[in-house]
């Protein structure tokens, strides 16, 4: 049975001077082909030319955070460009108010500035002009014109007669001059809005460069009877425009009637300053909210970057130090390890992974040293036997030396095979899929095979198990573990002794126990019994029959299958050792 024996004295530590021949002994030339070569020199994981990239002034994560957080303020700012609906509502209210005002003017003129002859009324321009000026006077930035039934202008609120019959045209108030910020904001939003798609406006607004100012009037006259008749019936649509000097003008026309007779048309034009003022207030409010949201966005983004991006960069720096071999005991900053969020979990996992990696490297180095030591013993024996064979002529001694060489070759072959198996276990189990394995047929075959082939005084095996037990595992590897444990128990059992194999359910696991009646395991060696190259040899067994890797490989397999294996001694009521006991626990299928 390979590798399942416990041999006195651990060979895990290299004795002083091991690995080189004694002083004065001839040094053999390196062999042409070596059966096993273990090189544990750590390869440089970070070449000098592959230095870490220069630290960015703004991390990509911060840019992404800023982009995501800036989206709501950007949408808020974009709403400045889509105030048309609100503006249309204000303009519609302005048009309705001006229509009402124009009707009042028309009614006043139809009552006070007409002359009635033979039940027909006619406008009196001399009376209509001062009346129209007085009506318009309380309304700032407003102009009114009165057209007669022929479509000719007979009165203008801006025109009055001066001394000597001169005609004086009163100037309108200049456009409201805004501050540089207000003008820039209005101009910017108007230009940007013109580039964006917009739904059709409910209230048409003329923004063409040729939009007329207060001088606009409907195209009326004696030669345009159809348009004139339509206007006298109230068919002139409101005209709203934005002039090149920035004025927002609204013009409405209402007919002046008296007793069902159309006397003329009142054209009222006014600068809608209140509409512009309210739109400006909205824009300034939204702009203020945008600036506030932008400041908060930047502040929150910087805070998130310091909370997320900066710790990640520190973790990346710690990982780089680990790659370079620094921080063997752990280079993750303590501040990150103490955090109670996901960054702290990542930091602690990175620290644990680094320590596990270093532990694995140390274990590999120890394994390589142990392999070199274990191989050196038979190689030294072979070399000594070959050197002696050259000087010995006695056939009996030569035959004995050749037998020693053959035994050492078999020992090295067994050792190399177990080392190869040990190195493959982890990789094989990481790729294998655990499947249900029935223990009943497996244990029955192993026990019956031993009992059928044992010699007269060899120990016998007894099987005690529950029915229908199955475990999750890889069948070949489970069989390998059981063969190792059973072979180990048989080799330590006395003549005509008993090896008891039992299996039972234990919660979500299945417990397999192998007990012998041998001398047991020394208490001082219980903790190291599963170490590599540990071997406690039973009395009478020749040295070198086992590699000392059997129990170590068994532990690798069981832990790879997410199980547990332990070793102990059986004792009676007085505390005397009755034998060894190995317990394997595997997940129940």
C-alpha cells in the first residue's frame, strides 16, 4: 500500500549539511536526465520596465460619477430651452387682455367720436384723435391706431397736432436694457433653442429678422375690399413678433361698431414686457437651481470618488506592492481594513488572499526542500553503491549492491509517482464535478477483497454501515483515500487483529471511520500526521517502502471535496491506547 504508513521521525526539515556530499567525498557529475526537478525560485512578477502607470489627475471612476450625477442638472438646464408652452400661455393671456382693451377703446370711440346723420353714424377724426390718445395714455409702451371704414388711418395715439398746425410724433419708450448677464442668458437660450427640435407652438411667434416694430399694420385700403371687409368683421388675427431690437410686440385689431354699423378698426400694439419679465424670472430661477445642483453634484462626486475611487487606488497600490514582493505580512492600509462597508470587505479579502498566497509559496518552498531531501537519500545510496561496486570483485557482494541499487530505484520511482499525484490533486479536483457516490458497494468490495486475499495471520476487516449512504465526491479519489486508510490500518494492526470500518449519517454529512488495534499515534505527532513526508513505520517493515505522502494526499482530496479528515487514538476506560482511529466526513448526497 503506497504512502499510507506512519514512519518514526519526520523528514520534513533538512539536517545541517544535507544537500551536499561530505567533505572529501567525490562529487558526482550531474545526471543526463533527472526524474524530477523542482525549481522554486520566484519568478519576477513585475518587470522593471513594467512600472505602474503614472497616476492620473482625475480617475476614470470620478469622470463616470461626474457624468452620471451631472445628467439631472443638465436636464434641468435643458428645460430652459423648452419654456415655449409657458410663454404661449402668457402670450395667450396677453392677447385676450389686449382684445378686451381694444374693444373698450372701440366702444368708447363709437360712442363719443361719431356724427349721426339720418340714422347713419360716421367717425369724426377731430374728436377721435384726442380721445384715442387719452385712452392709451395710462398704458405704457402701447400704441393705438384707428382705421376708418375705407381702411385709411384717421388717428394715431403717437401723433398729435402742435402749435401752428404742426404734426408731432411722440417717440415710444426705448427697449428695456437688461444687464450683461440677462442679455447673454436670453441670447444664449434663444440661439440654443433655435437649434433644437420643438413642437409646433400654439401661439405663432414671428422671430424673423424682418419682423416690423410698432409701424406694422394690416394690409388694408380701398383697393383691398376683401381683406377690409374681413377686418371690419373682426377677422384680423393677432400678430406676435420679436423685433431685431429685442422687443416682444403683440398687435390685435377689433372693429368699432355702433348699432350694427361698422365704423372702423382699432389696432392696438403693445410691448409685452411682463411676459419677458416672467420668462426671465423662470430662466434665472432654473439657472440658479442648475448652478446649485451642479455645485452639489461636484461635491457629491468628489466625496464618492474619495470614498470609492481613492480607496480602490490604494488597494491597487497595495496589490502592486504584493506583486513586487513587498508587504509580505500584509500591505493593505489599516484604515481600509477597519472599514465596515464593501471596500472594507474587499480590503480584508485582499489581505487574506495575499497571506494565503504567501503561505502557499512557503509551503511550496518547504515541499521542494523536502522533495530534494527525500530524493537525495536514495540517490546518495545509489551513488555509494555504484562507487563501491567498481571496487568489489566478490560476486555475492556485487549482487547485494545491485539489489540495493534496484530497491533505491523502486523507492525513487514510488516517491516521484506520489509527488506527481500530490501536485495533480488540487488542479484535478478544481475541474471535477462532485457527483453522488454510493458507499455501500465501494466499502463492501474493499473489505471483501482484503479478506479474500489476506494471509493466514494478517488482520481481518469488519464492515459496519447503514444502508443507502451516498456522498458527494469523485469516485476514484474517494477510493484512493479509503485504500490509503485501510492499508495504513492493516500495516499497524497486530497479527490476527481486526480493522473496523464503519459508516453512518451525521446530519448533512456522512462519517466514515477506520479503526485498528495497533500501537496508536504518538500524542506529540497527532498534529503533524497529515504533513508531507511524515511517516511512522511499523515494526518489522523495511525502510523506504512508503513515501510518506499517502495521508497528505488523502487530506488534499478530502478537503478538495469540501470534507474533513482527522486522526486520533482509541482508548479504554483507563485511558490506555487501544489503536488508531481515522475519521472522514464528506457532504451527504
